[in-house]
C-alpha cells in the first residue's frame, strides 16, 4: 500500500510529459537517490472538469496494485493547489505514445500488449482488497 509522503523529500528535475490536469516530472528521492516519476495534478482543473471521483479512484486503485508489468505507485501527497502521485520511473514511455507513433500495432504486438493488460487486470481482481470491495458492492 502506498503511503502519504512529504514532497520536500524529493528533488524535482525535468518534465517528462504534460496532460489535462498538469504534468509529470522526474524526481530524485533525497534519502536514497532513486528516481521516481511525480504526477502533478491541479486541483482546480480536476474540480472544473468534474473528475474528483475519477482521480480518487485512480489513487485508490494504484495504491492497491503491485505488479511487475504495471507502473506502481510509491506514494502520494497533496497541498492547496496540487495532488501528487509518486510512481516508479520506468524507461520506455507510455503504451499510448508508442501506439500513436506507430499508428497501428502488428498482430503480434497487439496480442502481447493485450495479454499484459489482461494479466494486470487479473492480478488486481485476485487481490484481497479488490475482492472484498466487489463483494460488498454486489448487493
């Protein structure tokens, strides 16, 4: 389970990418020197686009996942202006970036990525937290 962290424990570096709510930056954890990706999301944009539940669910789901083929969340933080999700830093880029660049995956690539997504979902649904949550909402 990911823990709330102090953002002051990280040294922010370059921007990796930008999105609807903010940006993702490289950050070095001062205590051990490891690199992470920190997702900065603007609270006012989240509220304006009525995505509060979506972001809360993203954080909750990411906190439950520990799987080698999914970027895992290491922690989270918030202040008056932003919500931050601290994740593993994985070289290679986002799947949709590769798809956009290629415009179309080969059959082999599609099967590979589809299988990885399916196995990741199966891993989430096998977790005791997900099972307990779905059982209690099934009534």
